[in-house]
């Protein structure tokens, strides 16, 4: 995929989302071009994890707070075709979700092209999915802030993260 094609897919997703206060720059001057864009949702536990890493490491980014549970018959923003198309780039080679147990790990549930969070790295021209992968990617690639997973504790921390991602979480109680 060329740089032009990558940019066109991301731009199409952003255009379809519109321009309102839920789409804004965090930690950088307005009008600046961010390296990272995060597509997330306020009630999403997985989105909370990624936003925490971005804040802890003071990484500037473009925030897209998607409305995943709109009122009435409105279509959730994470179901819009251009968002799904963009997210599919990050799910290449992964099997699609076939059920739902309440766990959030892509390697357990499968890839769902209609969920959050999704991270765009413009510098590397990559779409990163799955909150654990996004958090690890930011910790390694951002090049700023404290290292969140010290080498001497990495094995134990990864074991705990895998346990958490494989366990059902509060999303099964959302009722949407």
C-alpha cells in the first residue's frame, strides 16, 4: 500500500466522522499534524487502557471519541464503512470474531472490524488494533516518557495482561 492510499483511507474515515468537539488534538497545538490518531469511546474499558498509556507517556495525539451507543436509530460511529475499512488494515491475517464471551483479546475472540480502540501511526503507516498491542506499541515506539514495562518485570506483566484480556469484563453488562 502506498502512502497516498494509506492517507486516503484514514482521511475518508475522519471525513465520515465529521468535525466536532469529540475529534480534537490532545497535548499539541491546534493545527499540528499528529503522529498518532486514536479512535476510542468513553465507556470502553479497552479505550481507557490506551488513553492511560498516552497520558502517562505524555504522547500527543488526535483523539476521535466515537459514539458507539447512539440514541434512537442512529448508526454507531464505529460501524461506519470508512472506519471499518480503516480498521481492517490492522486486522490483516487475523480470523474474524465468531462469538462473544466477554473477553477483549483479539487472539481469544477473533478480530472484530467494528470495535474500538484503533490507533493510527502516520509515521510508520500502520493501523494497530487490540488494546494490549496498542499499549505495548506506544510504550516501544513513541520514544518518550517513562518505559512502562521494565525489562526485569516484562514476563510477569505480560502474564497478568494476558489473564485480564482473556477474562470477561464489564462490557458484557453494557446491555447495548
